[in-house]
C-alpha cells in the first residue's frame, strides 16, 4: 500500500509547479517575524487546498485571482503573484482578464479596475523581461 504524501510535501509539489523559489522567498522575508511562516503557508494553502482533487490547478488559480480582485486594491501584490501562478498553471492572459473583469459585477468597478491595473503591470513586467 502506497504511503500518503504529507500536506507539506503535496504543497511543495504545487509550489514547484507554480513558483519554485516561493518558499525560500517567503522564509527570507517572514520567518524572522513568524518562525515557520513559509512552511506553514506551503503546507496549509498549497498542500491542504491547492493540492485537493476535483478542481484543476488552473481553475483554482482563476478563483484565487477573482477573490483577490473582489477584496480590493490592497491585494495588488498578492494578486500579481497569483496572476503569475495562474499563467504557470496554464491560464491565458485573456482568461485572467476575463476572471478579473467578471468581478466588476460582484466587487464593483473600482475593484475590477484595480485588478486590471495589477494584471497590466504584471504583463508589462513579463513582457519587459522577455525582451
């Protein structure tokens, strides 16, 4: 009988697909303030949520950027990271934009505009580094 993977290992598998340097970057930034922060986030968010069956990673990421959009402009840094993760999970830029724009109905135009601004900033950054 195969041994079940721990939530931390499952989370690390998801992070390896979306953003391999993420855990180290989080540890460097936050572990002195909250020891074990990076590992906890990877285990809980990615290992216990993103790694669940029945919803593919691309859809989970589009749901995440939709939620962050509705939460408003203060989420722009997390929104950019998750837009990048959505692209890594197979979403197109057009799908990202549509997920954000759909939130105008639920979070209002200001939230959608803030989301579109974050997406455009990230796309510009990606285009600049690609050239």
